[in-house]
C-alpha cells in the first residue's frame, strides 16, 4: 500500500508499506499540554505503525508507556517515528507535547 506523508521541507513523499489489513488514521491534535495521550491502543495483531510530527514543536512518543516519562522517544518537527527497522509497536502508543493543539499524523495497520 502507498502512504503519502509530508517531509520536513513540506514536500509530499510516498512510502510503501506492506500491510495485511486496512490503514487506520489515528491523526489528531494535542489535547492538553504536557499530558500523555493515547494515539493508538494496544493491538497484538498490528503489523505496522507510522507517526509524523507535522507541527513546529517537538513531541515525545511512548511505546507502551507514558510519553511524558523517561524512555519516551523525542520526535522533532517534521520527523517520523518509529525509525526504519524498528518493529511495529503492539502495545499502546502515546504522545505528549508542551503546546496544546499541535497536530500529528499517525497511521496503523
């Protein structure tokens, strides 16, 4: 399947993803500043996940943990998570940002 995302320069890029099922859009805004919120809930059958910080403010992503805790991944503006080669997260994925209303794009399959 083909997924179109916007890179850090604002240009559209097409990614190829091998998927077994439909793509679910989990994109959205930050609901509260400095508070971890669910992007997707745990799903043992998940075969892929992609998160992009499309805002101008850094975000943190938690893989099975609270995104405000130590061990969360820093995702710079325009950057993606997970990095190439990282296994599809089957636990919950959470996000946090210091600024209310900043947006992210997230897809799971």
